[in-house]
C-alpha cells in the first residue's frame, strides 16, 4: 500500500470515502482540500493531489467541480508546520473530523475551563468545532436584527444541528428540520419538513409568506 493510500484511509472519514457522485457542499470541499494540502506537502508533487481527487471522484463532472472549488479555496488555507506557529495566527475556528464516537469521547475528556473559554459544538455527527466564545449563530442573529431594527420576536431561525442551538434560542420563531436533532425539537416552535423535502422553503411559505398571500 502506498503512503498516499495509507494517509487517505487513516485520515479521510468513512462517510467521505464511501460517497459516490456526491453533491459537494462548501464544508465538504474545505475538509477534503485541507487533507489534499497535507498530501501535497508530504509528497511535494502535484500528481499526488490529482491522484487522490480522482480516487475520491471518479466521475469526471464531480472531479472537475471538486478541482474548481479546491482551487478557489486553496489561497485561504495555510499549512501549519510547527505548533508554535499557531500562536501568531488569529484563528476564527478549529474543526476536527472523526467518527462520532471518537469525537464524543474527546468531548468527555475536555476540562470545564475549556468550555468557559470557547464555543464547542458538533455541526454534524462527524464535525467538532471550536470557536471564539463571542462567535455563534445566536450572536450573529442578534447583531443582524439590531442592524435591521427587527425585534427578535419577529425573527425566524431554521436549523438542524447543535451549532444552530444558539440561533434557535434567541429567535422568536425557532424552527427545526424534521431530520434535525431531537434535543433541538424540544426548543422549537415548529418542526418543518426534512432537507430532502425542501423543509426550509416549506417553513418560509407556511409561516412567513402565507399571511401576506392571504
């Protein structure tokens, strides 16, 4: 087994490895691009990057879309070679990607002081994010409402994962997707349809536009 194959199998999450002709979200591209940067730095060849991209996306159309998005993201990604280099950077967010059980075990071992200093959220079962304490969707919604002179009771927020909790808690009309976390549904005013059934569009039409249409 080549070094690249070993790195791929030990670093790329199974849900990414097993995808076929995926619809590429920005978050997917960012995770895979970061990994490709590591392979590129390790092997010092452009060929390694394209070999791995082809193994991820054998379909030519998906491969082309992936390469275009990677090229757009690469200028904003830095390779950190030494831990002390991190101290000189202003980091907005750190994300870890692993199996859900591994992330949950890691969270259980974090000291309480860590949660006091940072926002720690799982944006998907496989993504664990660490952010500045002041950086949250809830804070962003409050700031935007203030700028637009809206009362928070007039704001609808729609979410499905734990990183949406702060936003749902401050909005006057919190809506959770049908496929969202069960814990979030407890604080929801309404539950809309799933992502696969255009739940966001349904919520907007049903609980925002309908009153004006009538």
